[in-house]
């Protein structure tokens, strides 16, 4: 089961089965201690806050793709439509769900369709020369 | 006539691409789909979820749009496809 972990040096928070061996922020080894969900949420802040706007999310995915074998689809009209749908879903349904899938209403199951999803394992991407995620936001670099 | 449904998302590019094909199927072959948008209409979403076992079996294990469903035979196909392929499926 996934747990919360805190870096005792710089207070980075990690959520997962195991913590990182090296803290990505302060670079100290073996720095994470398990903490409660309550402590993690207190450190992160329980107040909710606002979701990314279009520019924030566009910047986030540009940075995300920079080190990867895929890129954002150069079709700007398609991307704009998808960003509208993704952010509408964040506003209306709580998370940035893919506009080309539908929530099953099982929260754990539906985490698999939060954008970016793990499209590397999908049949539309894996093993395809011109692979793309289901909605076409991300495509394989040629 | 079989009850055919197209579940679609308003901001789904694949769905947008399929609407003219569904229009053409209706006009040229008299095959009509009831088109139900699922991200902005919770009743439609619930209906699509009610067919989850049928849909996920045919659609990569997920609820995807566009999904074309024959509510009588419980057959489904999903994704963007050429006119002839949708016509062949709808005519089964």
C-alpha cells in the first residue's frame, strides 16, 4: 500500500510504496521518513487552492515531454480542444480526466485516466511507429 | 431497427471526426445513432457506465469515447474509423 514520506532535510513529500533513495531537491541520501496522511496534507496545505489554468498546464506538459520519447501534438487546434476538455473536467469532476475516456467512478481506477495518463502501455502507442495517446495529445517523436 | 448509440465527449477530437461520418450514415444508409454526450450530462454518463462490461471488453479495458453500442445485441466498437467500417459494424 502506498504511504507518505517526508525528507527530514528539506520537507519534500513523496507518496509511494518506497521513498526515493536520494532526495531530488536537497540530494541527501536516505533522507525520507514515513509520515501519516494527515501530516503530509498539513505540510502540503489542506486548503485546496485553484487548479492550473491553460497556460500553467501547457507549460507543465511542455516541460514533461522534454526528457521523453514523445512530444505534444503539433496540431494546435486539436491540442486547444483537448486542453479545454481536460481543464473543464478538472473544474467539473475534480481531476484532469481525459476528455476521450469516461470516469468509471472507481477513484483508484479513474486515476489511470488523469492527464497525462500512462499511455506508453496502450495499444495506440506501444509498438506503433506513429504511436499516440488515446486522445492524441502526445505523439511519439519521429 | 436495432437501437444504436454513439457515446461521445464534447472536447474529444476523435468524436468530432466521427460526427460527419455518422451524419453520412444516417443520410445515405438510413442508419441512425442516438448521440449521447457523456462529460457534460451525468444521465448519459450513467447510461454508458451501465454498459461497462460490454464496452471495456471491446475497448482496451477502458470506457472510451467515441463508443458505438448496439443496445440490442450488446456489441460495441470504439474509436475513430472510416465510414465503411462503421457501416459494416452498424449493419450487422
